[in-house]
C-alpha cells in the first residue's frame, strides 16, 4: 500500500465524511473506490469513442458499397431487357 497526501476544499471533505459514514467505510476506502470508478469510466469512454469512430468509418464504407452495387444493379438490369 502506498500513502498519498492530498488537499481538498473543506466542503468536499465534509461531503466525503458524510458519504463515508453513510456507506460505513473509511474515507480512504471511499476515495480509493471513487478513483477506481473514475479511471474505469474514463477508460470506457475512450473505448466508446474509438468504437464510434470505427462504426462511423464502417458506415461510410457501407454507404460507398451500397452506391457501387446500386450502380451495378442498374447496369445489370439494362442488359436484361
């Protein structure tokens, strides 16, 4: 375990103490949990942004393919008549 000393505004300390008491845990444990949640959410948001970017790229490719195949379909039907 490593020790860390931080400075927080008084109102934040009071809110932290109230929540720690409500959750029946120590202040350090609550801070550890909060930091873990923050880091996991940040990682998840970064992954989601990458997925959105990938989906957008795939959507663009799909639209191009649809346009290409629509043109080919149109040309194919001309030759059928």
